[in-house]
């Protein structure tokens, strides 16, 4: 449960004893208004981001529909889907994966600059400004006359790239900025109205705030429902204009929040110092398998005692060794956290890595007027429904029963769900092939209705399973990145999480030439 700020009794806010740490239930503290406002920033940003990206596949893959209004919308009462450029599924898959790769690779730059030079708030502002420019370009690309004259590809691609860089500055900064607003700095004992004694825990509070961040992020995803119908009923110019209008809420919220939020200054050479420490450790270990002794050996005090300090310093500029012993311990903890992220590219292959294939599959099924790219919105719907269950029922219920559902256990459970959802998607694709008028050439079928009699609504199942695992994996990884890293490196480590998604997209990009009939069962 969340405790209200007014209910806190200052006289009772004492640290828990060792016995109480083992026996009392841990609960989250209150969430500040500034934290809620920053979550709203994330919701508005994601509404605009997914509002435009949700219609990318149709815009690239499919041509202007025959008999349509010339703006990309198909004629009413048909099974056709919206389209504009007509460049095919492989090109659509390649461009959307390239965009996604950049969106999750550029956070390394944004996170580094936020930690070392700009600070999280200012870096986020840079992303907001770049994002505004990208939305303008996308609207220009979707103007009907620009599409008809064949000039849409240039502003569209430039708009995609700039939107990716905007995301690169916003993604690694907004989640740590929200967690920075945590109102509980140390654990203390609290007696609830029921008489139960609990521990108000900083980690539980950060967990709740990051769940709230993830919930707000997916709440913004709902806006792609509006853009899916906009492209279907009117055309792409409206589908790109509406997210641009919503995006204007982002700078307004940032301005309101600035005087009310906790902001930490950039850490200067913190990231560079961490790189130096890691390089010395690996040099000491003569490889990447470092032990506690190797970490201990690069502490300045130990190097002074062993005589290595002067030897190391003599090979570099004066002041090269600018860290202390405690910083080495922090970097060691950070490296342990990074190991947890090694398997995340595998998860992201299941969670969105093949969404373009699922969107195309929906276009090969009976839609009865349903936009084929609308079904992907059941991912955020599932998230918005599931997070309150996880937050208010599952996790607290396990704590009440003394079950420690650790972050690693949550992530393991999420990977198991990912295996189930991919198997489900592959079975549906197989059945589409078996029932399509064109058999195993179902993606571009012109025989009869051109689609399988199977309802596109079947794809709700994989889209619903994606966030059930994603909540356990993504939110747990955010919590690890925030709680196990030095204060001035959180943006960079958060960026590493997003970079694992970029790695998964690189894998998809390499395999994209095979994403065509009759082989679509295998990527799923």
C-alpha cells in the first residue's frame, strides 16, 4: 500500500532493527506530485512516439489503396489496409528495425551526456526539442500532394532518424529522473491504521515509482489506436498530425516540473573514471574474468601500498587516477548489475522484435474493417491492466506470505512467458498459411478475398502475453539499474538496458531478408 505523507509520524520514523528487517513487511512510501508530473511527461511523449511509429509499417509497405481517397486511406467497406509508399514488407521491416535500432542505440549518447555534462533534466529537454523537429518532418512526408509526387521518402526517413535521436535523449533520463523524486531516503518503521507495523522501504518506493513510470509509458501507447483509425478512415497526414499536437504537452509539463523536482548535477568524469577502473581490473585479471582480488588491487590505497600507483600514473596524464576506494566498489557493483542484462536481447526478440511480421500477418487475416496495425495496441492495454495487479495484489501478496520474489526470479519468469508467446504466434502464422487462398504466399494475396478466414483478433494472444513478461523483465531491470549504480552513472546504465533492445533489433535486421513467405513461421 502507499502511505500518505500526512500519515507519517515523525516520532516513529526510526530505523528498523535487524529482527524487524527479517519479520516486518516492506511497503512503499508516498509518491510526490513532481513524480506524477514526470510520469505524465513520459505518457505524452510515448503517445506521440507510438502514435507515429504505429503506422510506419503500413506507410512504407503498402501502396496507395486502389479506389481510396489518395491520402492513404482505403475505400470503405473493403478488406484493404492503408498504405502510401508501396515499398513492400522487407523494406518496411528493414526500415522499422533500423529506426528501432537507432532509437535504442542513441540512449548511450544521451545517457552519457546526461551523466557527464548536461544533467538529466537538460538532456531530456534536448530530446524534446529534437522530437518536435521530427514530428514536423513526418507531417510534411504525409501531405497527400507530397506522397502523390513521390517526394515523401526523404522527409520521412529524416523524420525517422531525428525521432530516434530524440528518443535517445529522453529514454535514459526520464526514468532515473522519476526515481530521483523518491520521498523515502532511508528505511523506517511505521504503524498502519490497522495496528500492523511495517517497514517503509526506499527500494519498495522506487519499485512503485518505476512501475508507475512503465504504466504511464504504456498508457501513452493507447494513442496509436487513434492514429490507426486516422490512417484507415482519413489518411496519413492526420495520423502524423495528431501525435505532433499531443507532443506539445511534453514541453509544457517539463516547464511546470522544473522548480518542483529534485535534480542532481552531472557527474563530470564519473563515466570516464568507471571506464578507467574497468580497464585496469581487466588488465590486472589478464582477461574479463575478474575476481574480488583484482577489484581490490585497483583501489588507490592498495596501489599506493603495492607501489603500482606511480607506475600506473606515469603512463598517463597527471591526475589520471581521480577516483577513490569507494568508487571502485561502486563500479564493481555496477558491473554485477550489467551481467543481468546479458540475456535481455533474447527477450526483446519476443517482445516487439517481430511486430512488423505480426502486423503483416493481421493484414493477411479477416479484419472486417479493423485496422491491421490496431491489434498491437493490446500490448499497452495488457500492461495498463496488469501493472495494478502486479503492484497491488501480486507483489504485496507475496511479501505478506514471506515469499521473496526477487528481481532475478521475476526476470526468469518473464523469459518463460516469452517462450510461450512466440510459440503461440508461430502456430497462428501456420494456420494462416493453411487457410489462406494463396496458401504459403499469404502476405500478398489477390485470390478471392485475399485473406485467411481466421479472424485477426487471434493475434490478441501474443500481444497480451508480451507485457505480462515485459513487466517482470523491464521494470526489474530498471530497478537494478537505478539501485545498484552510482548516482552519477544511472543514465548511462539505464541506456545500456535500452541498448540491449538495439542488439535484438540488429539480429532482426540481419535476418530481415528471410522475413517473407513461406518462411514467416521460423522468425516467430
